[in-house]
């Protein structure tokens, strides 16, 4: 295990380098931060205040749209951005070359996850700031539960992203597969409107896929209701299953 041990300064430099690469990727930086906020702003601007639909005493913007925005941020970063970066490293031989140095390629993977998590936190902070200042959106009534649920959603989305990174042979294919997976789970999980508008069987499936389960659990926390055990179980099962598949299929070369 000695090859996994790097001095703290080397760890910091590796993570800093990954961060600079993310910042230089303008589209990869702006889309997962700006698109969810833009959709939230459009929903907020289109709501009519007192006459809008309410969920357990909260406006739909608070109880549904904001949780949906947060799930969208982490899904875009975890399923689309991160797999594309890792696929690019494998395609260009970076991971293979690192395998003969003290910096094992697994350390690059860890650094990429750390940077992606930082980007996710920036996206979440931006969305909450815009929601609070622009639309006076309330913070979740179950704040601690919301933090725990969001952490679980993040693990599930990143595990799915690792599967994409493991199976996609090129950066372009990683982006394509990631976007298809993102929009498919979003569509059946309530991201394009209430799931009740979908056929019943498709709505049930979408409810327990990571996007739908995350949205339902986070929305419950916002309204002060304990998140459903079935939704939490679905998120945990998705994370474990996806992580197992990624670990078995991921290739450094």
C-alpha cells in the first residue's frame, strides 16, 4: 500500500491541479452550476405567489423546485462531468503512465472526486443563495435530515458516474452516455413535471431511481417530514450496486 501514500503537499498539489483543470473547462464549469439555477429562476418567475400549488404548507418552489435543483446539480457533475474527465485521462494514457510512479492512478481518481465535490458544494450554495435572495425560499425544516439525504444522493450519483467512467471508452462517449442517463432518470424522476403525468408503471420506476428517490427524500426534508425508508433504501442500494459494478469493470488502461 506504500504507493498510495503521498506527502500532504503532493496531495494538495494534485488536488489543486485537478481544480485548475476543472475551472479551465468553461462548459463543464458553467453548465452544472448555471443550468439548474436558470431552471429554478424560470420556475420562480413563473409562479404566482399565493395562488401557486402548495406541498404540506410550503409553496411548490420551496418544497419541490429547489430540491429538484439541488439533485440536478449533483447529477450533472457526478454523472456527466466527472466520468468525462476520467475517460479523458484513460484515453490519453495519463492513468497508465501514473501507474509506474509513486502517484498511483487511484489518487487521481480521489483528487477528481474531491474537486467534483467542491464544485457540487459551490453549485448548491449558489442555488440556495439565489432561491433565498430572489424568491425568499425557506430553508429545509429538517435541516440535518436534508444534509444526510443530500450526502446519500451524492454518493449514489457519483457511483453511477463511476460506472459511466468505467464503461465509456472515450471522453465523448462518456459525455453522451452520461447525458442520456441524466435526462432519462430526470424525466422519469419528476424533473420535467410531476410524475403523476407519466404512466403509472413508469412513474413507479422513476420514483425509486436515484433522481426520483433523491427528489422525494429531499422534498420531504424540506417540508419537515421524515424521508421515506423506501426512498433512502433505493438510494443506498443504487450506490452499493453501482459502486460494485464500477469497481469490477473500471480499467486504468
